[in-house]
C-alpha cells in the first residue's frame, strides 16, 4: 500500500489559500468603496466585480504555486513572512499583466500599490495568527505526533533534542531502540529494546507516527524489515545518516538522477540560472561603467599620477581566481614603484604610498580598473577579494577551508570587505574572519545580496573607511 504522506497538508494549504483569496477580494472591494469620490476610484475600467473575480483568481493561482508552510512543526515567523512576500509579489506581477492586457484597470496607480501593500499586511497577520493558534494548540497537547528512534548514535541524540526543544512543535518521543542501552542518551527518553523488537512494538502500540532510524548499513536486513512494516502500517520512516564520526557541520541533501548524495554546503552559484544572472549583471554593469564614467576617471587619475609620482598609471599583479587559476588583476597604481609589491601587504602608514595613492585607496578609486577584469571574465563585481599568490600559498596552510573561497570568482568588493574585514590582516584571526565571511557569502548568495554589498561599498567609500589603506 502506497502512503499519501502529504495529503492532509495539501488540504490545509488549499483551505488557507481559499481564505486568503476571499480576503483578497474583500480587501479590494473595501478599498474601492473607500476611495469613492477620489481620482483613485477611476482606475477601474471594467465593472468592479469582474475585476475582483480576476484579482481573486490570480491570488489563488499564486498562493497555490508558492505554497503554505505555517502548519509545519518546525517553522519560524520570518519564514512565513518570506512566503507571504513571494506570494504577493507573484500575485502582483500576474494580476498586473492580466488586468493590463484585458484593459480591466490601470495597474500603474497608487490605488493598486496601496492594495498590494495592504494585502501583504493582511495576509501576514492572517498567517501569523493562525500559526500562533496552532502553536498554542500543540503546546497544550493537541495535534501531537508520536516518535520512535532506532539507534542511539550522536545523530539520533541530537535529533531527540531538536524534536523536544519546543513543545509547540508537537512531537512526543516515546523512546529508542538499540542493541544495548546507551548511558549517554537522555534519561527522559526510555530504552525500548533491541532493533529486532521494533515491529512488535509498533504493532502493539498502534499510534506511532514517525520513526527515525540511524542504524549502520551493515544492519540492512533489520532496516529493510522495519521499512516494510512502516510502509504497510502508515508509519513515516526516515533514515538518519550517521555522519558524526567524521562530520560535525550541517549537510544538504541532493539528487543526481535517482542517486541521493549529501553536500557540505549550499552552493547557489553552481546553478546555471544563477551563474547566468550574475554574469549578465557583471557584463552589463561593467560595460556601462567602462563606456561612461571610466574614461573621465582615467584622464583625471592619469594627470594627477603623472604629476605626483614617476612610473606607469596602471599596476597589475598576479592573483588567485576561480578554481585557483592565476590571473593579472588591474589597479590604478597607488604606490611608488617598489620590489616588494608582490609580497608585502599595504599597511596603515606604509611609506610606499603617496598622498594621492592614499586618497585613491580611501575612496576605492584604485580598484576601478578591475571592471576590465570583470568584463574579461576573471572577476565578478561581488565576490571574495583575490589575494596575492604569496598570501594564498601561506594562508592555505594555516587556515582550515581557506581554499573554499576559490569555488567562485573573486570580486571587486565582497561581503567581508563591507562587514569590517577590509585592509591589512595584522593577525591570523583577521584573515580567519575574512575567510568565514567569504564562505558565508558563497553559501548564502542571492542577487539581492550582491546589490546590498554594492550599496554598502558605495556608502562606505563616500563616508570613508578606517581600514582602507
């Protein structure tokens, strides 16, 4: 018998979206009545109820497409609000297209903007109130799900605390099975017997909802027997991979065809769509800058540089890029020509810097030629800053996971640079902080994050940075 695991949740989602669809139609109608006698009232071209039905249909489609997560046992308010935001944005785009093409109303109006803002507020309040009510109900013992653990490894011990940490999650762990009692397991979780006894226990109890198994693969005969019983008696079976012997950080589940595998981190920029979006932005942005502002900046920098210090205007240096590939990174020269340029990092009172070079460094002007690197494909506008070859060689031996930063293209600016890790790394902990920031950026990349980093970079340049030297 095949179990329909999520059938109830689908009905809950349908009910919630239907309620929100009614809220959407009612809100639109109330706003229409409230604006009577004002220019906003004239934004509708078609009859009001025709527009309202179209709006409700658009919301229903968007709501069902984005989905609802407030009924999940482990979910937080910010996640609920994120879902609401995505639903309202999707609804706004879909409804705007249909209402404009059908000539139902003028969507480019304050009326529709206010409607969308109010809709986001109303739906957010609706879902948060429902979530609060559900949490209260579960905290008082309602909607409880009984859980059995098989195996007592560190994974299942950690899982026990995750399941029972919040009473509003509605989990009740009945106990654990293993080949012998584990003295390290919480006393609140009783020992129920050996894995061979699991099926008999489930048959006798009859009210177990979830079973989490972390037995090693050598016990596959027992595991297979438990799976078969669960599948045929409406018990949700979950396999917990045994990773604590060699891995203590979060992992992520993936599928390659029909083969499951675990990765050490999320890697948004490994997805083709994200890479294409980032590269398109890099090319368009760098072309616009190089064809407009850069020629004027180049003329000014060239004149002042030639007047203040001998030598070339540009400075190029080998750096490590994507997949540790070496490339020449371009900058406006801010120091006197010296033999230590490729080995010695700039310091606060570095005698090699000129007064004009110090100004360029403070305002990031010296980094602007790197838009050429971006256009060539060696760099991105946002990413981990590329390091000198000598630094990469040294720090890769001193800092664990240092080379992870080379899984993406280096950037003109980056998350570490706008969060306090720009400039000289006087101590090893400074570089360790920078690497943590770089890895965090790789794992959490979004296009919006890139735009925020660009904004922070410009804002810091205008205000001046104490670490910019």
